[in-house]
């Protein structure tokens, strides 16, 4: 359901919700997408500037400081909420092999502490498309999963922990990633857009370029997640852009879209091996049908991202 215009407003009017990991890249986009009539408790851990930033959002954003590795969300949440969007998670795929047991423990504790005893009418837990790691071809909730990266294993285990601890309607969203304004500088799409928009004609990529990527523009992803948080859906659902490409194809596409002079050939260098094996593609249709939200095409999203970067 991709198009060249912005998304329709999220359906969170006159509701009370909670967003964990609210100070992060995706969490901040979710807060920005909330309507003025919404109230949301927004958790953060270490970002000292977040309470001040929270005042700038249209909605009534109420910061809650908590370390979900050691505290339960219910310890600080002052009231029952209509919906909970659980985004808090450590994402360190590169380092996850260094201490696999700690990776499993940390991600599991954050997930469990976010949902155990939570007073919410419904819960949306945002997992990762990484649970499909090593699988090729068409992906979906019916696949037999066989991840090997410790991060991916931990995310799959966290799905089960959340399901076991949650006693209200639960939707588990296997999210394939976001890009756009506010994206951390170390992320691949940020680095590609920044390099090529700045005139670079070469780029080094870890792996052989066959891994696949299917990320959504951050604003569209945030609106989709809010729509899911206020829908009646239960169960596992994939959320992706629906324009899956190999990393090599994607890098060439970004170059053709962002470069000042894309007629000059781009030189891609492939080195070492990828940290994870993302070889398959998911179907966006079930989520599109459920929430009915439109989104930018990949091309329009990259154009918007380049424009935002230039204003910075």
C-alpha cells in the first residue's frame, strides 16, 4: 500500500497509553505522531534531555525514568492505560556474539519487566524481523524459525516470555526496521544517504551484499505502530515496507536516488562477512489490510530523507 504522499493520522485520539523506549529513534517518532488529545506515559533510561524534549510534542507526554533491566514497568506506571506499545530493547547485533548468554538475559529481562502485571487493555510488543534470520524466500508467522545470531535468538525468546506473562490481548509485531530523520548515524541507511547525498561514489559494505533490507520511513512506521496499538488485532504480525531488496540492490537504489550526479558509476566494496543472515522477505499485505494506513514509497522516503539531511 505504498504511495508518494504522507500517511493518514494515527488512531489514538482521546486515549491513554504507555510507550517504552520512548526516548529512542522509533519511540520519539511515535510520540511525534500522537494526536494532541492523547496522553502517553513515556519511559526512558539515561537520556537526561528527554523530559525537556517531551514538552515539545503535541500530545500530553509524561516521562517516566526506569531501568527495565531491573525494574518492572508497573513499579512506575501510575494508572491503567488503554494501550501499551513496548519498544524498549537493546539492539547490539554486532556485539551479541561476544556474550550470548548476557544478550539473552538482558533482552529477556527488559521484555518480561515491560509486560509482567501490566495494567493495560491491550499490549503491542515490538519484536524484530531478525527472528527470521537464516531463512530464505517468503517469510511469515507460520515459518519454522531457526535463528543463529544471539540477538535474533534472544528476540524470539522474548516473544515467548511476553506471551507467557501477558494476560490481556497481545499483538507481537515482527518489525523489519525504520530509517529517516533521527536515525542513529551508525545505521546503514543513514550512512548510505549521507555519503551519496554528499557526493561520494564509493561505499564499503560488510558481507557479500545478499542480505536483504525492507525498512519503512520512520514517520510511516510510527503511525503504523500506533494504529496497531489501538486496533483489536491479536497474534503475530509482520510489519515491513514491502519493497525488499538485497543490500547491494538497496545501496545502488539509494545512490540513484540521492546522488547529485547518479550517472557516474557507484563502486561498492564488499568485505568480511555479515553479522546476520537476512535472506528472506515478508508480506506487508496482512498489516496493510488490518490497519489501512498508507505510506511513502521507498523512493519518496529516500527523497524526503535527503531533503531533511540537507536542512540539518
